[in-house]
C-alpha cells in the first residue's frame, strides 16, 4: 500500500490493518476460540477484505481529485462513494459464511 499510494496513505492503511488484527485477536481470545486452519483462513480473508476496502477508498478519492474537487471534499466523497461497494462485499461474505455454517458438512464446520 505504501508503494502504490504513498507514504502517508500507506501508513494509514497499515495502521488500520494492524488495528483490525488486534481487535480480531482480542475478540478470539475473549471468546476462547482456538485458531484452527479454517480460522486462520478467515483471518487472512479479513485482512484481504481490509486491503480491498482501503484500495476502493483511495481510488475513489483519486477520482474525485482528478475531477477538480478540493482535498477535503475529495476525501468525503471518496468515503461516501466507496461505502456501498464495501458494505455489499461484507454482506456477501457474511451470507456465504452463514450458509456454510448451517448447510455445510462437518468438513466446513
């Protein structure tokens, strides 16, 4: 992220991903979940989704800046325009996870 979007935006992305991991591992510790192979895959998937969200936001901000908007307006519009795509991706992943939980065989549970 730092190589593609610059030092400032890359560091913000890295800090948000580290914060995501800290919260995720704290939640796993709080509920007493032993991290299995499928749990590790879920952690990696959540990191990938976080990176995807950051890329969507930064690309929308870049589009707004190329359109001639001021910096603050570009950031606000970038966040608001990317929110629906991020929400849809998260909802789809949650639905598939619930489907695998309730319909899947013991291999997926």
